[in-house]
C-alpha cells in the first residue's frame, strides 16, 4: 500500500511507528513516556487511551508534528503484515537495553523489521542505570550484524532513558527526519485505505474494529470492504474514544458496522456504494474461495487430502527440545495415532526461551498450528495474538503430558474416513403397495440380517437405484425388529423410485475411522 505518488491533493502525512524489542528492555516505558509528555493539540493533562494506537504531537524545531504510535511493540497487525508483504508501520524503533545488549527476542524483532522492509532506528535505552554500558552495547550490536552510524553502518541510533525522558525528544526528531526522507504523503480527498489493527465483540455495540488509515479519509455512513466482509460505518471514534464524523490518513480509529469480525492484519478500502463493496467481496471470494472451502469443509472418503499440522516447540534449554523431538519421533511412528495417508505433523520452528509474538507470527495465521512450551512463559502479546488467530498454545513441565496432549490434538485433527459396511442382503419378491415416498414389499433375507431403521441401498442388476431406509418389519404377520438369513418378511421401506420383484436390498452401517 504505497502512497508516495504525488498529486495536486497530496500533502505530508504523519508517520506511523512501531516499537520493537525485548519485553524487558523498556518498550512499554518508552511508549508511556511519549504518550504522557507529548499530548495531542487541544488535549490537556495527558491522554486517555481507548484503542491500540494513539497520536502524539512532538514539538520539533520545524513546529508541532503529529506522530502515530502502535501501542504494543510487534503489534498483532504489524506481525500479520509481515506475511502479507505489506507495511502497516512506516518506521520502526528497535529498543535495546544498555545493561543487557541484544537478546534473542531483539534479533527476532530485527528479523521482522528487515522482512517488512521499513527503515528503523536503534534506541539504546536505560542509559540512566548504573550498569549501563553504551560502548559495550554498540560492540554487541556489531557482533549481531546491526551496523549503526559511526560503527560501520548507516542505521541511525539514539541513547535514551524511557524512565527520565533523556534523549527521547532527540529520538522523535530522528523519527521525523526519516519520515521526511521517506516522503510520506496522503490525499484526504480520496477514499481511505489501510489495515485492520484489532477487533472485539462488544455486548452493546456489536463488532468494534480498530483501523489504521494509511491514506485517504472516511466518514460515518461510508461503505468499507475488507477481504470477504463489508459494512456501512455506523459510528466512528478517534483513539480517545470521542465520536467523530470524519477521519483521515495516519489516524487510528474505531468503527462499528461490521456484522462479522474481519481479519486482523487485512487491508480495508472505503468504497462509494454498497454495490461496489459487494463486488469487492465477491472478487475476493472468487480468488481464494476454493482455498477457504478446502480448509473448512469436512474431508470425505473421496477427498481425503492430507492435513498438515505445523508444530512450534519452545523450551527452557536445548536439551529439552531434543528430548521432546525424540518423543515426537516415536509418536509419528504410531500408526494408530498418525494416519500418514491423512495427516502430517510438521515441526516448523524450535527455540530456547519464552513463547513470543514472533512464534505466533511464524504460524502465519494457520489455525492448525500447535505451539508447545516446556518450562517457559507465554508473553502477554503472544497470548493475545494467538487468541485472535485461534492458534493453540499449551505449556508443560512433564514430557509425557506434552506427548499425550499432542496425541489428542492429532486424533482430533485427523480427517475421518466414512465407509459403508454391508450387514445384510435381501431379495424383493413382491410389491404390495406404494405411496409417494414409501413402498410395502415382501422379500427374503439372503445374507446377514436386516433391522428396523437400517439404512439400505436398493439395486437392480448390479446398478444402484437409490438409498433409503427400513421403516418397519413383519415376519409371519408379527411385528419384528430384525429378520435374519432365510427369513421371509414384509417391510415398509423409504424409497421414491418404482421397485420391482428381483431387486435387491443391502442394509449397511457407517463406520468412521
């Protein structure tokens, strides 16, 4: 979703910023400081935040400049965007503690930023701490191939204290400088487009959807389309929870109007009419409709394509991961558990440390993905993102409990094959009576047994006429529940086609495997 093309209506738009990094390196502290010390024009005494993104005004040397921040580093929509090859944020801030230097989660965040292709700034935080060592941190950055300005690279960096605010104004100046270099433009005259940040179901309002507008503008009553869903915007609120009639580029807003919950990370567009919204939805369904149906439909005997279950393993130490993989290796050899013609358990990622948002991101939105942890914690952001994407996370401290859970999940996810087992055959000897959907016949059991309520197949000369049901049985004019081989009987059967003496009945049961 590029918007660098200039037209007569385009003007400079505020940058959208995502703060990334290790959970304990001060992401939340930085965001809190920025939010409290850079209030939006017209707001006094700080900001009351209502949704997952907010706007601030930074007093730069070029005057007051608006900046939009995503509230949580590695925000759900930002990570979802990585898989779609688009950019919800314009610039990222990679925050690193001057006490600890880069951690595995720092490098995971860096990988996300690089794959998104957006520019970023390194913020070396906690410079107010006694254990802070900026020079050592710079060296560690180089060791991890993060080449900052003055140290063999061109990545801008800033020393800061999110606690005291030292260096934060300079960091925001740097953000605005990069934004200027990126030539971020917006056209308020065009219909809005952007991304779904988050969704929730409110008991009174219905579906509440948080959006970030990348370009254009929207207003109450506008029609919005996103993938396979569209809506008319009933209410529009800014990030403060205030009702507004219009909103424009770089603004985070919350709307009410969708009847169904749209997908987090999906693109949206404002269109001119309901008809155009319906057309966009239909076009989207045509493109990926078959894929969606194949994922959701029950797999029958004739369509028993393999289901792939991606597995992500996180543990406290590498040795534990190896032990878990060893047990999983034994599990996949159990033919009574793993039906290899129907399901594949595929380990797509392993790692030491807590379960993070990047692990959820690795799942790529696949609801079949299973994430297991062993003696680790689940980061709050990871938990929230997993819930939004219906991805299962389970934590264990005993390996056999982990494998038992995996067995249960695999059994539940294995497509069932339904087969018909013939339990009895009979030959029709006489037709006594016929109504629209029922016929009274006389016959003789030639194999097995036939019982009341049994499902039947009716055939003539090895050609199946139709399927029906035994509605009632009599033998020697006495009601019977079942007749066996050699018995003659009378029966009312459910059948629409004209039957004739010499036709055959086969009673069967369905067996699910």
